[in-house]
């Protein structure tokens, strides 16, 4: 029985750009993936908290979704750095095809690392600003 071939470049792209809503998890594991649903539910929860608590800092009320986005960036790195042979053994053992990742994955990895690291540093800086100075720097 042949199964659909999972493309590593597409999975990395989905994790980098739509990882906050778990698109990569649903692509790889299907709609029954619990972590994919955990990613997806962070958006409505964060929006609800922002709506219910408008006087609170958005970093804290939208924090769940921010964490989900940053986790998606880390997952993009993990997916993109997986060797093609290991990728095929895990996701394409029955597809009958072999993966051959190119430079697109490398560019997605650079994007994920840059945006993810910048996001983590910015979130840490803003959190420390809010906690220790009361938001004096913005």
C-alpha cells in the first residue's frame, strides 16, 4: 500500500510561516495530531484574552500564541535539519520515492533561525522591561 510522499521543504515552510497554528503538524501527522490542535487553540485563546483584558500588556495576553509561533520556528529548524534519509525513513517509508532537498530548505532554515532568535530576544527584552521597569522603555 502506497502512502503520499511528504515533502520536507513544504513541511519546513509550513512550520516557519504557519507553525503558530500547527499547519506543519497537520501536514505530517494528520488531523488527529494533538500537538497540532494545541498549536491551533492558542490563537483563539490569545485573542479572547486580548479582548477580555484590553488594559493588560499584549505580550502577556497574547503570550500563548507567541510561544506557539516561536515553537513553530524551532520545529522548522528541526524539520529542515533532518537528513533526507532519516526523513524518508520516518515519513516516506511506504511512498516509494526518495527526498532530495535543495537550497530552498537552507533559505527556510536561515529565515527560521533569524526570525525565531529575534523573536525570542525581543520577547525576553520586553518581558524584563515590563517586569523590572514597569514598561519605562515602551
